[in-house]
């Protein structure tokens, strides 16, 4: 391997400094690059990374209201190895199919239709319309945990901490598995520093503390 040539003695002070800097830079570059993370889960599997890329592309198309192309990408996501991503894709696939229907068929009546419209409005950043639809869904199906969960997520996105905690607690009481979903859900980033959120999602820590 060829050696690096030394510079002239007149610039020795500078060359030593740049040599140290290069050495530090080399050390930094030689450190292993941590795998990308999403929701606290390391995505080591290249197939999962590819699935995540498809999902993000599908959601980008969804936000642009290019529903036909979004549908095609979401269907590809269903074939990937991550069950969580497939579940998310399945939810948005239903919304996309609903949005692709003629306007005469877009008048929601059932709790599920109101819920799907509410989630669709959330994804478009239309908070007031999202809340109106989700509140209608909750009124029609007060025991549906996924509706309370969606309302909690909406509360977070609009900065309503107290309401978010109340809705999330109901969602978890109705279906304890929601506790684990919320731990990795980026929609709840707003509550990450709230001690009530930690107590609700990690009750076992209180047990150890006692």
C-alpha cells in the first residue's frame, strides 16, 4: 500500500494538525454505522427496509391524493415481512379504496366509515374534519378501542395532552394491546416527556420502583 508523502518542514505545524484531524476523522468513519430506527425498533432486515420504503412512497402518494398509485404501492407493502407495516398498509388501503369511490358513495354512515374518513382527514392534516368524523364514530360505537386510539393520536397532533391521555387510557382499557402499539407510534411523540404517558405505557416500571 502506498505511503502518504510528508509535506515540507516549513508547513510541519499545519501538517501535524491536519494529520491529527484526518486521524480523528478516520476513526469516526471507521465506527460501525448504527442501523436505521423507526419507533425504537432496529430495522436490520433489508427486506423490512425495502418494505418501509414502499410504505413511505405509498403514504407520499396518499398525501398527494394520488390514490390509484398509492393503492398499488400499499398492496406491495402487504407482501413484506413486517406484520406491523402490513397492518398499517391494510388500514390505509381501506381508506384509499373508500376515497376512490364516486362521491355519492363517500357519505359515511357506519362507525367504521366515519372512522376511516377521520383517519384519512388526519393524514391530510385536516384536523377539524378528522375530529368531526372520529367523534361521530365514537358516538356510534363507544366501545370501539381503535376509535379512541385514533382520537388520542389526533389530540397529540393538535397539542391536546389531557384529552390525549384520557382517550389513550380508554383505548388501552378496552384493548390492552394498544399499550404496546402506542410505545412505538410516532403520533404520540408529543407525550414522550409527560410522566403520565410513561406511567400508562410502562406500568411495570412502577412495580419495580415500589
